[in-house]
C-alpha cells in the first residue's frame, strides 16, 4: 500500500478498517467482508439474494478505489473513484437491493452495461439482447458467411432462440442460464473452408456429429436438447449462485 496515496488506509491499518470507520462516521450500516486477509481488497456484503458482495480494491499508481458488483453471473455495476465515501455510499445502496438506476443515482462514477440493465428486466430480456448482439456481430463478419448462416439458422429455431447464445472463436454455444459459468446444452462450429458444420456438447469439446448445412446442424442440435427444456433462466451453472 502506498501510504502517500492512501494515508487514511494506512492510519486505519487496512481498506476494511478504513471502510468500517468511515461508514460509522457517516452513520451508514455496512458489513465488510475480508478477502483472505488482504489489506487492499475487500467485499461489502449484500442482503439481497443473488447479489454477491460488492468487490472493492485499490489502484497502485494513483489513488483509486475500484468497485465491481456481480449478481447471478452478470457484472451489474462497475466503476472507480478517488473518494472512499463514494464507495461507502455505493456499498449501502448495493446492500439494500436498490435498482441499478437507484444505485447509480448521485454516484456518477458507477456504470451499468446494457446487459446488466436487461438483467433487471428478467432473463428473457438478456436472451433477446444477446441474440440481437450476436446477429449484429455476424452481419459485421461478411468474410465468414458460414458463421452468419449458422447464427440466422439458429435464431430461426424457437427452441434455440429461447436459450442464451454465446460465441467462442466463432463456435456457438447455447446455455439454459444467462449467467457465467453457463450451463451449455449444445454447441455448433460453423463450416470452415467448405468443411462440415460440427456438433459438440460444448465449444471446443469432442465432435459428436457433422452436417453439410447450417440448417441441418441446427436440427441436429435441437434433437439433442433435453426433453422439456424451457427458456433460459437467470443464474449460472453453479447451483449455489
């Protein structure tokens, strides 16, 4: 810890102690969660199910407190400030279950992505946004027509369209949850250099099938989905998230 940049932390002995002292001075209730004894990184607990403790860490070269708040496998808020009081106020809002708009109100250093805002509307909104983003990405890759054909063929099928789609080195994965780590149900690799479309259990895993066209690949993928699989849900493959 650079004492010149963080005299308040040095005086308190750690970031956790400084946060607790400042919260008491501001009459704000906070529960600080230590991080493996680290004096420069902590969490601020949230009483809201699905929200992980707000991560707080310090910068090395300038006075800077970074924050990151995750919920159900999605980063919901992030930001950086030089004012520790801002962190205390952000932690209090995060703990009380305020909406992202409310958490950011009066704290302009905080930011939320379009995906995070979609998360607040529900998993269907996240899935819809992800498909729109994927189709835009495919449209911007005219040199790889097979990828675009695969994305459009998958989007046209209602059983795949209700799942969360993601890409890894151009391979498409289809998850039954919207948060990371994903619960991958099936994956497809597009045709390369005139080769077949490849069906896999997950991206970069063992090939379990080959087809000549994107439509055939989609049909094969759908046939492998679990019976009765519904729309993607919020959360992650880790059941305790």
